[in-house]
C-alpha cells in the first residue's frame, strides 16, 4: 500500500473488475482497478511528480488517451480511458484538450490532488462505459501492485478531512 490522493473528484466510486483478472482469454492480466464514475469526472494526480505519455494528437482508431505520472515517491501511476468524446456526443473524435487538463504537457510537474484529465471511455472501454483504469507500479513498470488498498485508504482519509 502506498499513500496517495484518491485519483478522482468523485467519492462514491464502484471498483469492479479486480487486479489480476484474466484479459484477452487469459493472454494477459488486468494490472489495475477500474473506477466507474460519470464521464467528464475530473481525474487527479495521485501524488506529486511529472506527467508523461500525454497524446499530442488524436490516437489511432481503437487506441485511447492515457497518462503516466512519474511520482516523486519513485513509483509510476498509469491512467487510461481518458475522455475522447466531444461535449454532448459519443463521437470518439475529441482532441487531446478534452482528455487532459488544459495546457498540460509531457514533462510538466503536478502536485498531488491537481486535475490532470477527464474520465471517458477511450481505447477498449467503449462497451464497459466511462471509467478510470488506474495502476500503481512500485519503483518500475515490472512491479505492479493491486491499487485497491491504497485507493480505499485514500477515500477514508478524504472522508475524515
Ligand atoms: Zn481496467
């Protein structure tokens, strides 16, 4: 478990598919948690650090908007399925400015709790519906952990104020 800020503005969030669940008929495993909440829910930096993997143009068909937060704590935080729909539509055509916080660029520093993007259904989340796919990797990409305990603790801290 790592100390983080809950990565969404929403408090009542359903975690459904779990860490380690099989994907693609068992060819790969689900390395994170899926946090279901309304489209456009602001996504927050879980820790202070620098942002990476921000798309600078519309992703190729079927690919989604994603973000990697390189934490000052040495850990990596991966966010997927950011919004790709123009306001009031489901067109999958929105430019990066509707996926990420305004003006956010690769290499920018962010503080824990700062808005970095918006929930959507880009990539392979079209059928599941809008949600944030969130991963925590300890020290390096090869070390994913189940984010659920960290997420629950973060919600608890927020509720206590
Ligand atoms: Zn997921």
